[in-house]
C-alpha cells in the first residue's frame, strides 16, 4: 500500500472519529446540565483542532509533492542511491552526515533558493532528523511561493 493511500485511509478514520466526537459533544450540550454543557463545549474544541491539523497537513503534503515534481522535472532531485546502507535499509550514519554537509553548504551559499532548502530537507530526513527536515521543507515551500 502506498504512503498516499495510507494517509487517505488514516484521514478517513480520523474524520469519522471527529464526526462521532462532535455528535457526543452535542448530546452533552443538549442535556441541560451545566457541567455536561461545559464539557460539551470543551469537547467541541477537539474536532475543530483536529480538522485544522488535517487540512494543514494535507496542504503541506500537496505543496511538498508539487515542489518535488517540479524539482524532478528540472533534474535537481538529490540522488542518495549510492550511499552505503545498513542491513535495515537505512543510510549509514557517517555517510548521511557527510552527505548532509554537502547540502548544508549549498543552503549557506544560496539561502533564498527553495531548491537548496528542499535538498537540505531530504538530507535531514536521511540523517534521521525529522523535525529539522520538516522545518527545512517549510522554508522551501515558503521560498517557492
């Protein structure tokens, strides 16, 4: 199963959960009991936040995919296929760190180039630093706009 299909499936499950949670919140609101009404209002916040997070995540994913396709069309995607890998399939740490330095230097030389930030995000991901990979990809998306 592809990553996109898994994401769609998980999003559908989350939407159903948020719908059911909203229904429970309205049951509490209609009860008339003061404590239940307050709890119902508090519960309504969760579906709103959940929906916002789903929409923001899908928008980010779509924009990232579009940038990846654009960069691939330009022939600028980084090729990590030659990096040595552990038996698990992950790139060996030393190789990932050395490869990362190459892309970090590119960003230092061209800090306003979204392509450099995209490649740096990929290098962060290979090095196992997902948080910084997302930050770098957000920067790439912002610069590409």
